[in-house]
């Protein structure tokens, strides 16, 4: 993989992982639209781990408080909002984990086409617009309960289909349930941590379960992995910071319009006999 493609894909991953525009779609599209060589599983793991490290670093204070509260609660110190939030995050992760195990093969085989990405890009853009416009936007994370956590988790399962956007669908669900934009985004980012971690572990298992792939690794491959990790992490950290700082002011409509434009271009691409 040449350096330009390497940096481009890592930037795309870092930029789109936490924006409501679908990182998986943007990582699939360069190879299909520009006829680029597939980046490979090892590189995918590296850029996802880079994004994971970025969100953990940015939310490190929240994570520290949640961990202390959770350990205190299981040691008999009593439940608190923070300890319950840990259970909410676990509950919200279960549907996508089960969905991946049950339907991952089907999705990989039949739902990674440009036509599917175009359709999901547009459909979920419209749902995001409706949720952003008509959601009450009064609740914050302290108002979260098991029912809402499960509903957001079920919505997250839809992101297994490329083009949906994990962050986009969880923010859409949270907005529809009455959460304000910043809190919807913050909860989406917290929910990303176990999902990305589990996905990375699964991809890592797939990678190391194929010894021929591992032993074929060269010095250049490891350079690609390190560069992808660093570029994705820095871009993701920058993206999270500015998104949380600006989301209340700019709202979700810029991302809705982007998705509608992208989906329309992709449908034209498919209409011309591609994808």
C-alpha cells in the first residue's frame, strides 16, 4: 500500500468513526470507487485501535469515575448514577455483539455493495434529520434508564450494515428519546468504547488465527500499521473534540446534507453500471 493511500484511509477512519456519516462506508468506498488495493485486516485493526485509544483518552475522566463507581457498587458501596451507567453501556453493547455473531457472515457476503451503502446513507440521514428536528432535547445522561439503554443498543445493531453509521444511529436513537445533542453524542462515544474494543479483539483473533498471514508480515507491513494507528488516533481525537464543542451550535443538519449528497452520488454511480 503506498503512503498516500495509507494516510488517506487512516484519516477517513479517524474522521468518520465518531461523526454520524459511517466510517465503514468510507473505508469500503475508496477500494470500490477508485479501484484501490484492499487495505487488509491488519490495517483495519490498527486504525480502529487508533480510534479506540483516542476516545478513551478524551473521555478518560469519565471512564475513571465510572470505573470507581462500578467497583464500589459491586463491593457493596451502593449503586449510583455512574455505576448504573456502566451497566447501561454493557446492555447497549449486547445487541450489536449478538447481531455480529449471528448475521456477520450474511452482511459481509451480501450487504457491502455500493447500492446498499447508498440506500442506508440516505435513509438514516432522513431519520437523523427527523430526530434532530422533533426530539425534545431536554434529557441528559443522568436521565438514562434500562429501557432507553436497550433501545439505543438495538438501534446500534443496525450499524452492522455498512452506510448506517454506528455513531449516527445511536445519536439518532438518543435524540428521538429526548436527549440533547451533546449528551446524545457523549453517550454514543462512551458506547463506542466496548463496541470498538470487541470488534478489534474479534478482528485480532481472525488475524492471528491465520498463521500464514502473520508470518507473511514484513517490516513495511508493521510501518503501515503504526502509521495507520497514529494518523487515525490523532484525527479521531481532533474530531471528537470539535464535534462535542460545536454540536449544540451547528446541530446535525450539516451531516444530514452531506449524507444525502453522498448517497445521491453513489446512486448515480450504481445507475451507470458500477457497484
